[in-house]
């Protein structure tokens, strides 16, 4: 039993239901120094699904030289296929290019995510190409994915700030988002890769995208908590009509190509806030805390999530 559950007080102007897009198994674990066994990853995903999460990004079909923690993607996906999940549960996978798409398709993946940058410097460091060249590869990848009847999501990194270039113009961000949607992405997630966004910036960018013809139901948000702004930024996004929020169980993750990026918004912290706002997620917070505590044991360190830490401490004191 969780002590001190937040009182549910519904606020006007917020979505009644929010989809929590869980990225811990991919974005969270990819930044770990120690490689987590494939069987443990499969169990992690199964436990996340058991806690009520239904959009769980499972892995990425990237080159193992660059992200060795995801080198087992071809083994992990068949493991998931052999287990029983709710029929609505989906396991998107990150694909950086057409080679990754072919690998993902061979495992039976039905949902993919592609990765773009709003800044040239990060595109060169992370994708080894210019924005335009990387977008051409993404567009070719999406064309092949759609031909295979796959569903596609897009990520845009450095939407609010870049460690090399500083502030990022909204025009750059909106150009990339529009291009991804035109290429076939059903949803685009706005990434605050180094955690520099503030609520006013979040709302202004969402409004700018609407003026470019991007409806709010096509957008998600992906915040990092480097400056402690992730929940405040999420609330601003909810007020702006966004109903899909990326989060990582236990607060795992960061970005291997941006050293200043700390962990993702913790799923437990997000669910605690959403529960208090009376917003439906379908996630069982107690089960989720148990999952993250279990993974913390696998990793050999406490979960970064403040909610996990508080509730685990409360249960011990109780």
C-alpha cells in the first residue's frame, strides 16, 4: 500500500487521459555503462506492461559499435514475441536508417521510431551527417516502413537548446517536425535533450507548431530533468493540449552524445503528478515502483526517481 497518495483534484483545461510513452528499456538502458542481460531486459519490459504501460519502446536497431547496450536487439524482440501481453500493448523500436529498418522488420516489429536533430552540430555528432542529409535518409526509411504497413513515430532532439550552439530557433525545430509529419510520422516527440526548456518556451513552441499546421494530437513531449524543470514543462505541455508524454521508469537514461544531459523524466514522478490531477493513465503506481526497484537491483544502484525513493523509504519506515 502506498502511503500518502496524492488527493485527486481535477484541473480544468487538461487532458482527461494521457498516454505514458515508456522509454526506459531503450533510452534508459542505452546510457548504462554495464550491459544488462537480454533476459533481464525482456523481464523488465514484461513487468512494465504488467504495471499498465502499453506503449513501451523496447530497443533500438542501431550499430553496436555506437550503442553496445542495444547490440542484442535482434535477440530481444523474439523473446518478447514468445511472451503473453495485452493485445493493445505495443513495442516500438528505434531505427536510425534503412539498414536498421530491415533488421527490425526481420524480428516482426510493427512500430518504429526515427530520430532527427534540430541543430546541425548535434546532427553531425549523433547522425554523422547534416540535417538535410539525415532527413533524406529518414524519409527513405519511412517510405519503406510505410510500404511494410509499419507505424512510425519521430523524435526531434535539441528542440529547446544545444550544448554547442546554444538557443535553438523555433523555425529550425518546426521545419524538422513538419518534414517528419509530411514523410509519414503519425506523431513527433519534442525532445529537450539537455533539459534547458522552461514552461513558457514549451508553450510557445507548441503554439508555433500549430501555426505551421501541426495539430497538438500529433505531438508528444520528451523532457530531461537536468535543471529540475521536467514536471513543470510537462504541466505546461498538458495545458497546451498535449496528451502523450515520454518518460523512463525509475528516471533512467540520458544521452550518450550529450554529456550535459541527465536522466529522463521518471515515469513514477509523472504518474504521481497525473494521478493527483485526476488524469487517467492506466498505470498502477505501486506496481511501477516495484518494477523500478527491481531494475535498480539489477543495475546495482538506487533508482534516480524521487517518487521511487520516497515511497520505498516510506514503506520501510511503515
